[in-house]
């Protein structure tokens, strides 16, 4: 099946913004010459003027069997696709129907055949040999983690014994030292929580800078605000819960206190740093087959504290209505060379995927992109949108699901749902959603982003009317209440993405 | 009741975490909560757990109290989650319907939106802001018609760097959906720079529908608003604007408005309008400039005849001003007045020559050629020369050459541009003579040759590397293609490398031309001693466009003349783009040796570290096939 070329798709395939801008510039200036396509329109080729003495031969092959076209160009650029290739893709997306039909150059046909041959010859990768378990190493690690948790418990008890009000610059150093200790014991998530705690305490979270007088020495932020205090208290509670549950996990006592196997496995990852491999997840039964997903919203967040960039796509399972998330996370320093997962514009048909364990609303989904045929992205159809609307729920069950998640202090304070909205309106300047049963939810953004999604929803709802809202319900630690942060509105076949 | 107690206890626990466990265990609120919850424990097991935990805290001492307080906090977090309720609106009252809005979708992908938002808000990582905005606004799928960017449009109109491109491209692309928010911000009577842009933006979207607003602006607005309103009205409906513009052009007290009104008369067909424009052409410099552009576009049947008639015998014979001897104050004043009048006449004549050339009639062009050849005043002859070059009038530039070396810079540039525009294929034959050694040795000969090389280099830059929203260097695409195909320019650049004074211009030309045959020459320059850092960087960039094993050694040689983080950064960018794994050990060796000789500062070493990290990366997942 041929790849569908759209301008959005091209934007995602572009290696960087500049290449795309340059491609548009080439197109505007008519640098592409002698454009043509083969009889079934799966090969397009032509020449593009560039800085070389002769124009570059540029081509694209849409029948590659992959989800991206193969773009070839004779220019020396190491970018892939290069700006000339992107210009050809753009020209094809805009006016491909008008390209004259010609016999493709022989070398191009040969390359295509060679590629098909290679794909046919490709042997399936041998099944990964089961990992050998080094029991001594495991026991050593468990001992280290147990010791680290003991130290953390003592540290927390010391902090609370005197009260957090007496925190000083030394306390921040101690927290950071503790974070290193946890990272050394392979409990990176806990180390991250501690790093975050030190940022909250020092005010770095709010953008406070060090005093010039004492460079390099961080101090406690002056006058902690209500929000900051609430975060610190909650983080401390999370850390204490981590200690308690981590110890139980090490002792294998989860089963005794009624924790589900799924949650116990999730905590092995979140507390004890177990790295799930896809075969492990398959073996443990966290595996789904033949699913159709549609992306509700895609978000990118940059965490200055942990120095990681994360892209999250919230996907609705069109069959069972659950909302799962696809997560890519990369350290900042790798971003010039790699890209975070882009937004999914079509409907995904997934042959098999891992669904991470945990008693949370938005479980993580992951599949192996490299395995042929596992993921197919096709254009969305009316039936997909009908399924989205069908899975929209009233507020009551949605709130119950969130409460169930909030009961565990280690779980996130928010979750994404699809809510069937009967109407949107304004109450004293606040945007409010009302469902069929008359239940209301105040919509408010979780942070002051550049583009408040509530503003976008006001416009969208006024113009298109109510529909099914993809909304992040979040528990606010200051007001101790639940708010909705709108992500996308579905009205008929319209998918209005509200977040930047 | 129990719920309220739990809520209060939850907040108290947070407070106690800050106050300390010793204060918590003796706090009367803790005891109060226990007394309130204990009777209910039998009915609700969760409350029983809370009560037990409170008692444990009360009974604990020393560090154990802290441990129990943390356990209570953990328990309360569970209770809080189980009882979480949706927030209530801060104000009470009925739900009001949302104000009506026009349908507009969200076609931008997250990546595209991020780019466009960055361009509109001047985010730290945004580049080529105007170009990004224009590209999205003019894309075939109307990508910029996205409701999420509506709140950013009005603030962007206050950003001088992008305001014009927003008015011209983005606002029309958004269409009527943006009009209500623009109208909310518009204050016709205040007339700030933002209001002028808002008025123009609304007029561009609404067209004829905006006429009442424009009329109101003309009536009530301050000068800036009146000027913008009459200009927009003239653009939208020249006939409707004519009677208003006729009055404003001569009666308005603001010069800015008079100028705008004269502009608005460009499409006016009446005799009266032509008379007003001709009178304005005889007015002040600003009015004359506006009248010149309006007259240049005038479709009035008698416009040519009337404009030619302005070139009177008196003006043709206008000579230099002769300074008269003046002794008394009256005589000096009279002489100064006379001199000013003469200067005005010369300026008038210069503009008239431009106008005649722009109208493009044979009669007008002959008058300009006559002025170039015969007029006594040099400024007039220069203006005529520029005008002739601009319209590509054949035969004029050959005559211009002798006086070219002493001409102002702008005239030289006009000349070079004119020669290229006249016949790009013959441009090399006509301009190569300026590179002969005897000509280069003349006064200003080197300067002219540099200008020629720079102008030719621009033709190679334009197609590939335009980097802002403005339309390149103004050369036609056709001329660019001809120049780029003419290999003689590259040969000329190579030959000019031998001349120290021309080397930087020649390297710039060769860099942009990127011809494969320049590799050997670039390599031989790289071996020369005493290269300046600018020359070394240009050779660096030239070599970066080729693939050859010798280049790696040349890179290392060229690093020697460079100094400072900026220059090293430029060089490292080239090496990163070159991306040859063989370069990594060589570069590391060079860097180690350099560090031993003289330790590089952090800013100097950082580009190398970054470059080496990239070159030494795992390449297992390299691109497939071909």
C-alpha cells in the first residue's frame, strides 16, 4: 500500500525546521524542474536546482511497504530527507495529480527492485535468548536498595522531626545527596522525586536565582507560597509511601495486603527501577493484540529539573474506550540528533503492543516500531469519530475512576478522559462543562502556558457547539478540588486540538 | 460532619509537616479530630484507621513521632483522593452562554503550532520569524487558520519585527474569525501604532464592509488613523475614496494625511484628481514623492502628455547656481533664498526624471536620455543615469562607464545590477573588464571589483539561502538562473583568489557557488601561510561542501588561524555537518595538542566537545539502503 503524502506528514518527516523552510522556499522559487510520476503514481521524480553546477536528481517512492516514503537525492546533504526531497514531497502533496506520467529512470526502477529484494530476503530476527539471571547480583542490588530505603526513611524522619519550616541551604544539599544515593541504588524515579523536592524547597521551580553574593550555594526560597508548601508536603508523603511500599516489595509482601498484581508490577518499575523489556511484558501478560488507536492529544514538556524532554500522545482505544499514553522521553543533550515521537494524525492499527501494568487510568502503551506490520497508520474515517463519541462518558464515572487513582499517593494527580459534554458556558468568568445529568466541571488550565486551552475551547465550543471533550482532570493540591484542563474537542468529524 | 473534620485534618497534617512532629502530637486540633472521628470508626473502617493512626502519633515520642506523622500524612493522602470532588465556580449564578464565534479549525500539527507560536511570541529558539509566519499563512492548506493562534495575533501586532507580515499575510489568512478580537482592541480616537495596524488588518479582511469604519476613522481619528484610513479606502474602493482624498490632499492640516490622500488618488480617474496630483508633485518633497508614485500608476488618458509637459525648457536649461557676492544682510538673505529655490528646482527635476523613466513612454525616455547626456547639473545627469539603468535602456551604460569609478556607491550598485538585469548572459563579458590588472590598479578599481563579486555572489545565495521574510535581493529568478549556469563567474572568482584585496569577496562567491571544480583551489588556499581568520573560515565553509579525504587535513590546518568561541563554533558547525567519523580521532588529537600548548577556555572548548560528541556517536543505526 502506498504512503499518503500530506503537508502535515511532510512536516513530521522533515529532519528539522530549517530544512522544511528551505524546501518551501525552493518550491516557491520554482527550483523543481521536469517533475513526473510513474503510471500508478507511486514514484515521482524530477530535478531540483541547488548549489551544485548541475541540478540534483530527486525522487520519492511511495510503495515502500513502510509508513514513510523513500526519498532519494543526488545532493551531498547528510540530512534525510534533504530540502530538495522535501520540496518534491511538498510539490507532490500540492499538485501531484498534475504531474505528467512518464517512464521512470532506469536506475530508480533498479533501486526500487533492489530494495524490495532486500526486504524479501530479510530474515526474521532470531528470538532473543532468555536473559540469564545473576542471582548474586540481584541479591546484592536488593540489599543496596533496602539500605538506600532505610537511609531515606531516616532522612525523612529527621526532616519532619524538626519540621520543614527549619529547612536551610544545608538541607538542600542533604536532599541532593540523598537523591544521588537513590540513583546509585538504581531507584531513579525516587531520585527524580528528591531532585524535584530540592527544587521546590530552593524555589528553583519558580525560577528563583541564586544570590550573586554566594554563587554556587543554594538556599531555601524566601517565604514559601501556599502552592509550594502543598507540593513539598505532597512530595514528602510520596517519598514516605515509596519507602514503605519499596520495603514491602523487597520483602515480597505485596500479595499480603491486597495489592493487585498489576499494581505490584508497576511499583517494581516505579520504585525499584525495574526496566521492562517488551518480552518481559509479553510474558507477564501485559500484552494486547489488534487494537485501533486514535490520538486525542499530543503534548511535549521540557523538565528543566531532570533535563528531560517528553512527548506524550494520549490515545483512545477505539474498541474498549480506554485512554492510554504513548511516551517518548529524551535527555536534552540528545535532542539535536534525535527527535521525539511526533503527533499521530491518522488512526493507528496495532497488531500487538505492550500495555504497561498499573492501576492508573492512562496506562502506557508501547510497541516495537522496527517489527514490520506491527503498526499501520491509516487516514481517519467517519467510523473512527463515531467510536470516539460513543466512548465519551458522563462526569460521574469519570470522577470515580480518578478518585480510584488518587487513592494511591504514588499515582499521578491527573488523568485524561473523554467526557460527553452537553453544553459549555460561563459562570462568573470561568468556563464550565455540563454533562447530560447536569453535573458540572470547572475548566481551568494546569499551567500558564503560552496558549491557554480554555481560551481555545471557548472559541471552539461557541463556533462548533458541544461535543466530546478530551480533558485532563487534575487534583489541585491548594484548593483540594478537581478541575478539568481541556485538551481537544470532537464535534462530528472535527478534531479540534486545543493545546499548544 | 466527618468529611469536614477530615478536610481540616488533611490541611493540619500539611501544616504539621512544616511545624514538626513534636508540635503535631500535642496540637489540640489532633485531639479534636480523634474525638470527632472515633465514634464513627465502627461504621466506617477507613475512619477507624485514621483514628488509630492519630492515637499512634499522640503516643509516640522523639523520632517515632515523626515517623507516625509521615504515616498519617500518607493515610490522609489516600483519604483525600477517595473523597476528591470537582471544584465549584468561584462566583455563583447561572451558566451564561458563550459569545458567538466563527468556525475555524485546528489544522496545525503540534510541531507546526510550536514553530508558529514561537515565531509569534519571539520564543528564544525561534528563527526566521517573518518567513515562518508568511509560509504558514500562505500555505495551500491554510495551515495558519488555526483557532489556537487567535489570542496571539493582537500582541503580535505590537511587535515591530513581525507586525507588518502579520497584517499582510496572517490576518487575511485567519479571515473573519479574528475580526471580533481586533475590533475589541481598536480605538480609532486614540490612534496608537497598534490601532493603525488593527485598522489596516480589519480593512484587509473585510474589504468593502470596512468602509463605514474607515470613514469614521477619517472623521474622528488622529492623523495616523486618518492617514491609514484614507490609504486603505483608496485601495479598497478608489472611486469612493476620491472625493474624500481630494479634500484631504489639499486641506488636511497633517502632512502625513495629505501624503496618504495623494497616494489614495493613484487610481482616481477624474481630471480633478490629475490636477491635484500634478499640483502635489510641485509641492514639498514628501508630497512630491507620493505624487510621483501615484502619477506613475495613473491611468488617466492625458497623464503622459501632462507629465512630459512638466519638463519645461526652463528646466532643461537649468544650470548651476552661481554664487553672488553679498555684503548686506538683505543681500545675503536674498542669495540664500535664491540658492534654496535652485536646490528645490534640481530636486524637482531629479524626481521628474525618475517619473518620466517609470512611465516608460518613448517620449519620456528620450527626455531622460537627453538629460543624461546634456544637462548641466550633475545630480540630474546621475539621476538620469540611474533611471536609464533601472529601466534597462540600451546604450546608456556604455556611456556611463568612464565616470563610474568616482560615482556614489549606490550608483555603482545600480550600474552592476543594471548590467545584469539588461542581459544576464552578456553580464560577464561586460563586467570582466573591471578585473584586468590595469583597471584594478585605478583609483577605486578594487572597490568596484569587490562590489561586482558581491553582487554576483548574491545570485547564488538568493535561491538557496534566503533567510528572512523579505523577497531576496530583488534579482529576477531568470537572471539568477543564467548567472548560476555561467561557469565563467566561478573561473573569475578562482582567478580573483590571487589578489589579496579581492580574496574575501572571491571566497564568498565560490562558497555560495559551491562548484565542484573549486576544490583544488580551496585546498591550495588552505595551505597558505598567514591566512586571516575570516579567510580561513570562508575556506572552511567552501571545503565543507565537498567530499575528499584531503579535506580532513585541511580542516585541521585551517583551525590554526582561528581564535575564540565564535570562530571555533563556526568551524565546528562545518565539521559537524561534514559528519565524517574519520575526522573524530584527528580532531581529538588536534584538540589535545592545542590544550597542551595553551589551555582553551570553556567557551572555546565547548564547540569542540559538542562536535566530537556528535562525530563519535554510535553509528549502528545509520541510514539504510542505497
